[in-house]
């Protein structure tokens, strides 16, 4: 199948192909496994007797030929030219027993990469990944040209459609990998991970009467840049849809419901979310550079960066990204909680192609969406719990951290994790520190052995240990059959697995999760590199759903499912981790890897040279301006505005408008050009803030200043003032407004709204128009109706219950600037 770039996580459900009937997805074309010459036949004598008969052997051969005919017909090939199809002389010890047939009307377009297209089944439980080939011309005499951007990409041209004909005529085609080889490779790479992490692929066949019409209907959903290729072969790989929790993780009563497609298998209170992370390489780029024959990497100690961070500068140079990401894979692989949080925060801030969030199988946050969408997701994920945006973000990052580091062989459901917080990246420090900063090396001992990150890193390190000993000549020879190494690797894997050193750990045991078969001593250095290269580009799919707190629901979970519960801040989540995109690499991956590393090193050094020259010439960064008295005045740097936009519900123009209001409150104290330090230290007295037109008539203006001031006395810095107006903006969600309303009405700051607090609120609202006795009666009536626990005061939850029923709360808790 080659490199499959399309991830599991990009989805589009509005498709003309979706149909409600459920009579398809049947298995057919059953192919019996070919007899193993080493099988002693002790397991099932009757079955072996049947297979040994001439009639049974003819039956097996007929099915094998039938499967080949299916592939040949699906690819559009014929034998009219009189050529004999090439016969494999190798003994095949494994053939998939079932070929799933998928009707075209059951498929929905989801995503695609350079080599493959991903289609989902309309039951939302499986995805079908199919190979693409260049679009044939109308005359059928050629194909659209492929834009080749590297001297190492000259082997990627594809001309033949049939996998069988390709083997003989065009063995260099990367995307024309025998899918049986792909399934073999999946078994070998899966043996390096615990059984719970890697889904099992199945061969599938697309049923369509008119392939050209099928491609034409797909075109309307596909990106324009991908239309140079289309589906020309009907065999594909079927995977479980890891954007949803597996059925065995659901409670028994819900699991039964999931059999009926008309009944939702997900509780309506909390939705299922899935986070996709592409972790990338987990060690420094220069650690083995001296052993590679490239001058750009010789004496690479000055690089001090990992491969991912170096590649950012090459992407910036090619203008494929707008800015350098703060994410560093070494932080993720460090195993240290604070560093892992920093890595997750960096991914959220700059998702690029390495971070996505899905809700019920649909992408809701990625690099194509505004950052404000992430805050909206947090509000949906943690609804009406009184937490601020920053607190919800901290919970989310801690949850991802806990799942990434979790050992699924242990039960932690009663171990409530406490939140770790990292410094709010609000004040922009020296901008150049990001570029000068060295990536910190990883110490594997901090990663639990059974966690997904540790196992991915262990496989990745096969590249590091083998790359300096690889013989490029051997790789060049293999280009005549780029994926022939899979057959050799698979035979070695079977032989070694059956040997005494294996110990039978991967037999038909039902132990969950199975331990990884981590030994690679049976492989050559080139084969070890191929396994490690696969892990370099894999994805981690983190699927989770918050439990409702119903004890009956939790008690119905089986013992294995209880190991998948993560508790944090009193909340319990049912979680699952899957490692995907474990696709075989062609031999040219080595050359591309080395070349890209060298180009990245050159781009990084070039960037540093230009940056240092700019500093030497005292060039100032571009700043945003506002107009004052007809003249443009510099106010904030671009980074300052970006930070403020991330922390508030304002646009950049609105932030500049807020600064104008703050400046008008005290022109003698507030500078027109405000640095970061001044924005958080210069305070305007509360009496001047209260005289602003937006607040002068507000009866709670004093309490508002006190609630948002850092000193508690009501004196506000610019950042305090910005927070205040952000909470009172139209874009702020209800739960945040309720939280700050509670703080404002809590005059004595004891965490409750008592009778004295209510008297102050009533006095402010009525402006002394009622008598003291009437004030007392109203306060007593409010407590009588809202005090659920009878303690004579209102807790936050009791206050929230009352205030959210007020229809005009949102409209009154609003300040327009």
C-alpha cells in the first residue's frame, strides 16, 4: 500500500453515497490458508485429512485463483495481450481467510493523502483505505504528469493499474503494493506493540458496476490538489473506526443497544471525543550525523534541535507554514508531566498536521480552524461546571497527558489525579529564545514501559541504531521490487516466533493487553530501519468519553474495561489509545530522510544568520497601530495581540479598542506604546475606571473592579481591564458569565452568597427605593426558594441553578465597547 498519508481522523458525513440499508458488508470469497509444511497436524486430525485429499487441494487452488482473478478484474487488467501472469515461487504461509465485499453505496468520503483515499462505512464502525493511481487520459494512452520535487522521488511514477501486471512491468510503483504483503507487514509491525494498541486490518473488495462513475461522484468531495489521482484498483484495507470507543469498552446494556443502528450507542449527556497526535521523531537530529556522508550534517552539534524542530525552518522557508511551532516531540517523549503538558500546549497552539480533535467522528479542531474553536470545544466538553476557560484547558491537557502515560495493564479508576499547571504563556519573552533554544534530550526511564509513547519510541530507535550501518547499495538493488523485503521479513518473523526463544507469548492467548514481541535480532539492519521508519510517521489516536457518574454504568464494565478509566479532578473518563498509520516504507525512504534532514539543517542555519543580522541592525518587529488625533500610533506587537486574542473572546481590532478605552481612563498613567511589562504592572485607580461611559451607570461597577483586580482593591492593569470586558462581551459563554456574577455578588468573599450579600445586591439594584424591611423580605424569599441544602446561604451550584433560569441574564450581563 505504500505510504498512506490520509489519516483516520478527517471526516465528511454529508455525502450522496450514504444509504440507510444494512444488507451489505458481507464476507465472501473465502480462501483457505495454505498448508504449513512444518505443521505437525496435532490440532485437528479430521480437518487435516480433508485437506490432504486431492479434491480438497483442488478446492484450495480454485479459491486462490479466484482471489487473483478478483484482483485482476478489479484493477481493470486483462490477459488479451497473451502475456502469462507471473507465478510466485515463494511458499506463502499466510493468506487472509475472508475478503470483505463492500458495496459502493455504503461508502462516504472522508479524507485522502498522496497515495490513498479513505472512505467510511455508513455504520461509522469501519474505514476503507484504498490505493490511488494517476488518472488515465480519455484515450487511455497515458496519465497525468506527477510533479517531482526531489531527486530521490524519481521512482514514484505509476502507469499500470493491475497489481498483477505491475509486478511484472512496473515494479517501482510505490502505491501498487500487494495488499497481502501489507497485511503481512501489519502483523510484523504489530508484534512490536501491545495488542491493545494496534487494530487488525482486513482485506476488502469494493463492489461497483462502474468505476469511472464512482470516481466522478467522489470528485465533488475531494480537494482540487488531489484530483490528479483516482481509485483504479478495487481491493483495499478495512480498519475499525478508532474515532469511536470499541464496543467492548461500553457498558453491557449500551453494548446491546449498539447492535440496532436506530438506537444511539453513546449516552447523550457526554459525547465521544478523539484526539489525533502525530508525535514524530523522539531524539536529537545530530546524534548520529557524523556517521552520515553529508557535509551539511557533519559536526552537527551546533544544531541542538530534534528532526521535527529543524524541519519547521525548512517548511517556513518553503512557506508551507506561517510560523514556527512551539511543539517539541522530545517534550512529549520525556515522560516528565510538565514537559508533556508543554508539548500538548504547543500542539494546540499550532496544530499543523500533527493535532486534531474529533467529536463523534467529525473533525472540530485542526489547523484549518480558528483557535476560538478550541475554547468552544472546551465549553462543550466541560459544560456548566463553573470553571474558567484556562481551568478547562488545564484539565484537557492533563487528561491527554494522563492517557499518553497510562499503563493499561493496571487499574487506576480510584486514583484521582491532581491537576498540574504550567505558566500561562501570556507575556511574550525574548522572541528569539524559541529559535536559540536547544531541544532537551529524552531519558526513557521516565516513560512507563507499557505506555504507547514508550513503545513507539522503542521502535523508532531502530532507525537510530541502524542508519549508520545501512548499505545504500542494498537498498538501491531492492528498487526493482520495492516491497519484496516484506516477504523475507514475514518469513523470519514466523520462524522466530515459533522458536523456543519466543516462548509462545503470542499464541492464541486471550490475555489483554498482549505484551509486545520486541526482539528484532532476527532482522537485518535494513529491515530494522524499515520498521523504525514506520514508527517515525505513525499517529496516536486518543479516544475518550466522560462517564456520567452513574454507579450502575460503571459497575457494568468488565474488568478489562476498568483498566481504561482515568480519574481526574473528580471526573472519570473511559479512554482508549490506538496506534495507526503503521504503513511500510519503500527503500527510497532512507535517501529522502537523509536529504530532508540536510535541507532542514541548512534552512535552520540560514534562519539564524538572518535573525542575528536583523538584531545587529536593530530592526524592530512589525507592530499594530491605532489612530490617535489623525496620526497612527504604535500600540502592540503582533505577538502581544496574538497572546491577548488567545486569552480573551476579542478580535484584534476589539483589543485595540479596549486599549483606547483604558488610555482614556487615565492618559497621564497609561502609555500610548504599551510594552508587555507595562500591560501587567501599570494600574489605573478604580475611581477613574468607574467613570468610563461603559461603567458609570452600572450599580456594580465597584464590585466588578474588585473581582477582576489582582490586588483585590479594584485598581486595574490593562490585562485586568481586558479580562473584565472580555467576560462581559457578547462572545463570552454563559458558564463564564455565571462564574463571575457569583464572584461579584459575593461581597464578603466567603465563597457563598449569604443574606448580607443579597442585601447589598438588592440595595445596589433598587438604589434605596425600598425600605430596609422590604430588602430583608426579598433576601429571605430568595434564600427560601434557592437554598436547596438549607444552610441559609447559596453555594455556587445553587446560584447557578437559579441564575441560568433567568431569561434576560445574558443580555444584562453585557458591556458593549
